[in-house]
């Protein structure tokens, strides 16, 4: 297959999966659907991150991630599908984990990164857990945006709700080409207010196991997001969030701060 056609083919498959209907099961309210990454949902989520002070010239890099979601009901839970296609403009020398932790060359790179596709079992109930597999493909349009290439890994997660608090997290470990080993952790910690408003942590912690021993291999964002989930007349839920995260002692070229925007349009059970 022509390399330029790989992203289109992958998302065609995702679109077919997203069209699969689901049977009756336990409902999830508006904030649950927006805040719990393990909630049964069909639709799409986007993440846009501006990273300041990245690269060799302390420039701004930007990344947009499109993530379709779908599920099939099973006994005691569901089989969930999702995928990530990053589109980015990375400053010269920028390191932007978790999508592509290797610094690009001496000039800015703009294009698509490597595709990630996931399939996992998710349990049903007030306390959800998940275990599954992740696969990556070299859909990068520029070598400076390359990540694991052809690779595979595992995904794990646990989420729950205690009153207005949604908590938990997901973990993903990917092994790729040329010794690529990357861990990403997405903590889930949100507090909900009235009318769909909420605040909490929306950062992505990343660690590159294949980084040289004398370099900082981890990225630990510290900050806060604010957002609102709104029910639509169509039965879907629209969610928008924004947050700022400081980056300290990260890999060289990873920047000193992130401005993150999220948008979701999802339908639950």
C-alpha cells in the first residue's frame, strides 16, 4: 500500500467500527461519558497541544490527535476500539512524547505521526477495569515525526466514581522498531460541578525506556484543566476542555509548558 494512503485506510476501518450498534446495558450520565475514558462510547475525541519552549531554539510546537472510539457489548462488559492519528508541526530538535519521542533533525517537521490502534476488554459496573493490546504503524509523513514504527504493546486501566469525583487512570507500554520502548500514563482525576462543569488533571505522563542513561527520559506535566460536558438534542454529549501544564526536568527539547485543548462528540448507551 502506498504510504500516503495508510492513514486513510486505517481511518476507513475505524469508521466502520464506529458504525456498529450496541445492545442495551447500564447507562452512563453526561459527565461520566465525558470524563471516564473506559465508558462505553461511540464517536470521536480530539486533543490539541501547543508546547512552548520546545526544540533547540525554544520555539512552539503543536500536535493534533484524532481519536475515534467504538465498542461491542459482551457478557459483563464490552470490547472497546480506539485509535490515535497525530498531526503535528514540531520545531527543530523538538521532543514531543508520547507520540514521537525522538528529536527531529535540523528543521521544523510538519505532517502525520505514527498511527496507534487499540482493542481491549472493558468490564461493566461502577468500577471499571480494562486490559488489551495496542498496535502501531509507520504512517509518519516525515522522519522527524517518526515514533515506534511497526510495533505492539499492552494497555491497562482502572476507573471509578465517588460522588462528584471521577478517578483512576490508563497505562500503555509500546515496543517498536529500532529498540523503541515507550510508556505513557494518563491519570484520571476530575471533580464535577453543576451544569456539566468540571476541573481536574488532563496531562499525559511519558517515559522513554530507550533514552540514553545520561538524559532525562520522563515527562511529568503539572497543571490543571477546566471543561464542560453538555448533552445535545441528538442524544450525544459534547465536551470541551482547556488546561495549562508546566514541564520541568523533561527530555532536552521537550519544552517548558503545554496549553492543551480537548473536544469530544460521543454517544453512550
